C-alpha cells in the first residue's frame, strides 16, 4: 500500500482515518532501516539482553516472533521527567480498582495539545476491543484509564518511512528490528507511566498513527502485577485486533495456535497453556484433559471443537482446539476453550462481588447492607449459614428484615455471588467465579 503521511492535529488525522479505511492493507515486507536512521525504540547495547516480541504483518495474517534489544534502564533525569508528567484520566469507572480489572492505556506521540485526541482514541479503541466476546458480556468488570504522556512531537518514528524519527515520550517506532509493522516502545518508560494508575492489570500503548502495526511483549512481568504490554496504532481500523490477540496471552494465558514450518515436530513436554496439547481428541476425552469438555461443540470461530494438528509454533506434534481462532489469525473469534480461559482471566483480577457496606466492622439489625455485583450474577443471602430465599437477587437488605433476632447473641449475615455462565465448564475455573462477603451483626 502507498505510504500514509502523518499530519499532526485531529482534523487531518480524521481525514487520514477515512483514507486508511478505504485502502486494503497489504502484507508488509520486512525492511532494514538505513544505517543513518535513529534506532527504533527498545534498541541498545547487546549486553542489555533482549526482549521477545510478537508482531503482525497485516490484517488476517499469522503473527511472527522476534527478539529485539532490551530497553536501557531509566536515568535519574528520565525518571524525574516522567514523575512530573502523566495525568491519569478515568475513561470507564465500573467500581473500586481493587475489585475490577483495570485496563491502562498509555499514549505516545501525542503533544500537549493532543491529549484530548488521545482520550478520544482510547474511547474508540476500547469500544472496539470490548465489543469482542467474551469482553462484550463482561463490561461491568472493567475500569479503563488513560495515562497522558506528553510527547515533544506528534506521530511516531517509522511513519510513513523508516527514516522518519520523532521525539516521543515512550519512543514508539515502526521498523523495529528492521520489520516495518513491528511497533516497539521503551518498556521501562511504559512501566513508569502505567504504574501512575492505581492498579494496572492490563497495559496497552496507543501510538499516534494511522499505520497498521503493533507488538506484544508477552514475556514481561511487571513488579506492579500486570503481565505483558501490547502496542497498537491509534487510528488504524484493524489495530484493535492486535490488542485483543495480545490479551489472549496476558489475561487468558493462551498459547499461539499458529506454527512455523521450520519448527518441525514438537518433541517437548505437554504445554502448560490450556489451548495446546500433545493429545488427540480421543485421548483428550479418554484422559479427561484440557478442553475435553468442549469436544464436538460448535465453536464461535467456526466448526466443531476437536484436536487440529499444528499450534504452539509447531506444525506437528501439537494440537489446537479449532481450525482458526483469533489465537491463530487476527479478525477471528476466541474459540470455546479460549473464551473459557479469558473469562477465568477476567475473574482473576475482578471480583464478582463488591461491598458497599464495609465488612470490617459490625452492623446493626436495622442497618441497610448493600453490595455491587457484576452483571448477570446470582446473589444469595444467608443468616448464620442458612439461606433466606426471599432475598435472592437483592443488592441491599437489612438484617432485621432477613430474620436476625434481637436475642443478644452474635449473628452473621453473608451474601454469595456466582457468575452462572455456561461458557466456563472446568470446575477448577468455576471456583473463581464465586465470591462471598460476611458481616457481623450486633444490636
């Protein structure tokens, strides 16, 4: 496709969006930047080690992996600059950070005057990501935050050509490692900005560009607790799929379901990921392993769940649940085992149930006790361990109305919330779909 020239400012960026969506995105060919070009983000001396990244050559294409030089540790000056930057702006507030899955977007290539553009881009990108199942069924579990990172120049390096260099807060750059669509960032700077949000669980860098590209740093575990970083261009209509695929790794702990012919037959141990196995469909069922509960079911990504050879980078010796899910090809759906893993991942970070009335102190018989529950969950209230059936589904009760007696004895009030979804079948995963809160009742 012909290069799309980047022009700062929302008006011209909107025109670029329109132009970009009208042009078919061709599969990019890896190209090496001229020696005089500034090195892309994340590059540096070889003795700093390397970072493994996943990248995407074009919409509908299978991803690839490469190693890029690791980012340099931040200097004292850089830390000071970041400390003075980075306002945190709420985009979606579903509840307290400790009980929700907090998605943190950090912007790059946005100048001081373009931060509202960044916020609008976050809303647009999250709207597309959250329309994908199982996100679409679990809106109430997510908080979304935008962390402003002010860049000196608008746009990112490598857009439209390898010799374009921009001075940006996170060092976003295409042509990373000589690969045009690989959009790298300085991961130490991302960490410093992302942790300005109270409790980051999922981190996405949104780079100010209409060019197709992105990356997944899936081997990074932050001291703050989030796993991996996804990068995506802000104004490309297909780049949200890059972010969705990467969350399959970070939230679902899913393996890639594509392969490279040169990897040959898998000779290693059984993979730890839930969506690849050395076992055939018959063996999965007979041994009751992994996705055996889904065998034969029609999957949203097409066809029946079975065991299809090829996955985990190996063309043979490993099997995947379906022919072509989003963990193999961008633009596809999560398959049934993938959705199950994603929902379990949501619940690892987000509680089904949140107390409105604090549980760390006693309540009186006449006190209104309230909770907030995720969409669709079942609520059951109990007094001294016995369910009060007439209170099922209530988000607020009073102990007196539920029959707590005024007899001078200690009593307990509890509520149990369960996500009833039939998209999670494994008992070990279903246990994470239930929360219980308890209060001590006094006169």
